[in-house]
């Protein structure tokens, strides 16, 4: 099929993509915090700080939850 002036070339981005990007960013930050928790005792003589535990415990599950919300919302729009 020919792409003329009446047919859009690329679909417009939906606002739900922002939710997915936030979810991926939070999940990645949480995973990096978990990795830092394990690497801190190897690199230094002291244990990881409390804020690192708090970031790992909050960002990782929140990112996973937002990704699930995105998947459920985008699956309902396809019909």
C-alpha cells in the first residue's frame, strides 16, 4: 500500500509510554541499589547505608507494580 498524504507515517506516542519508562527506571534504580548493597562490603570495610536499603526496598517493587499496571492498561485498549 502506498503511503500518501492521508495516511500517517508513524503512530502518535501515547501517554502510557511515560508510565512504562518510569516503571523501567524505578526498577533499574532498585536493581542497582541491590547490587550496591552486595558490593559495598566487598569494596569497603563498612556496611551499606540505610538509605540504600530503603531505595532497594521501595524502588524495585514500585517499578514492578507500575509495569504491571501499564501492561493491564495497555492490554485493555487493544480490543
